[in-house]
C-alpha cells in the first residue's frame, strides 16, 4: 500500500487533509479550509513542494520535541508534522513526506 491523502471534515464542518504513510501513520496534517476546493489546492501544494528540502521548516517545541512545517512557495505553512522525540525521527518524517506525497492518491472521506 502506498501513502495517501485523506480529505476529511473537521467537527466544525471545515475541510482538512492528512498525509498517511503506507503503514497508515499520519505524517502531515493541514490547517482547516473553508471549502473543499481550497483543501484540494492545499493537497496539490504539498505534492508540488514535498520534494524541495528548502520548503521544510524544522522546529523544536518548548518541551524539546521536534516537528516540521512544509511551506508553499509563498512561505505559508501548508502542513505540520506530528511531534518527534528527536531530530532523527523528525528527519525520517520529512523523508517520508518526500517519498509519499508527490504521487499519493486522494481518498475523499467527505462523500
């Protein structure tokens, strides 16, 4: 099984996406979008930018855990990772986004 995007609705009715690795683990989540079309555009932006290392913003939370944001060409955050206990885990997460996102199918859970 390859990685995939899940397009879903949040509890408030807005749209979100998750990028899941082949093992089903969520590796990137989106902000909330007011329309399904905007959410689909966010997925396309992830697919376009995922392979570009300079688009990853590596961060450290106040509790010492690590995470990353994937940025669009205009420097807007288009996806945020889960928290990792160390930088090695975070880098593995980035590698997973790079390998899974570009050709990932979209599973629309809103229909």
